[in-house]
C-alpha cells in the first residue's frame, strides 16, 4: 500500500532532522492518511478511499465527493478515484 493520497496525489516528502549540535540526518515527512468511506449523492453508495486529512477537508469544502471529483485533475487521481469519477459522470449524463 503506497503512502499517497488517492484524491490529491500528496505523497512523502524528504528533509533533515537537525540535532542540538546541528548534525543533519535525512528523514521522511509522511502525509496524514486516513481510510474513509465517502458517500456519493449521484451513485447513492459509499466509496472507500485512503486520503489525507487535507483532502478530506477539501472534499467537505467543495460540497462532497461528486463536486470534488468533477473539478479534480485526472493526473492527480488514483485508478480507483478515476473509475468513480467516470461512473459519476456517466450517471449524471444519464439523469440529465
């Protein structure tokens, strides 16, 4: 399981630990990933994703999973999120 957000593409970053003596050692900054189930209004079911806490706030801010995926870039989304995005677009086209 990769340490990458399925909606935003946020992944590990690298930097330095700095001791009191100012010795530098390499370290990794890992994203705050959470396993969540987000509800889709169009599909009327839940989708299990592994997303960062920042992405969860962004989904709430944009008005839900459907609105977030409609504005999201395909290059940032995981394969699971891309499938859900296409399902939502197909269902919205059928309802319209």
